[in-house]
C-alpha cells in the first residue's frame, strides 16, 4: 500500500471516528450544542452510503449514452436569417502611431499627426477587430466611402486568429 493510500485511509478513518462520535453524542441526548446542519448532512450521507454498500474508494463512471443519442446529425437546417441581423462594429484604420502624453497634450487645432503608413496605401477594414479587407477612400455625393480593393480570404483570417 502506498503512502497516499495510507493517508487516505487514515483520513477516512478519522471521518468515520468523528461521525461515530457525533452519532453517540446524538444518541445520548447531549443537547448542549445547537443543531449542526453540517454534521447532520455528513451523518445522513454516511448512513446512505452504508445502506447502499458504497465503499469510499468506489468510483462510478458517468453515462453519456443519452447525449450521444441526441447529437445532431446535420439533417436539421440552421436558420441563418437569425444571424444576419446581429450588429457588428465596422472600423476603418488609416494608420497607427505612438506618441507620448506630452506630445498628445501639445496638439492643437491644425496639428498634423504622422501615421505609420505612406500616402496612397490602402486602409484596413476591420469587423469587430478582425481584418476583413483593404480599401481606398472615395467621395460619393459629398460623403466619404471606401472602395474595397482586396478582401481577406476566410482561410487567412483563421490563420491570423491562431
């Protein structure tokens, strides 16, 4: 028998002794202390295990037959219309830069902030923070827009997630 098994047996023995002592105190009518719900629960559990003949080291395996029977077989159609109305955040990124707080506080109207991209480079189109496409700025009816020049393939998006 290993040291671990001996320690576990000693622990179980100590629990059994404590439960027996508690049961003796309850039988003798010692009401000096208030009701102990934890002690009651432990003794009920010990009694139930003793009646069922369960040993402390017995381990039963979980049955997953019901889960396997309910597994989807791909015949049920998923209604994609439910997903089509979920809102997402669309962002356009023209570039990034790092500045100190001192420089940030010194910016005034008309200040120019230098970005890490060159003029004419495509913008990044991000959906919920994930790069989806590249594009260029266009003006349509006095409003800014983006013409997509390159859409990132789903395989490339998955590679970037890993």
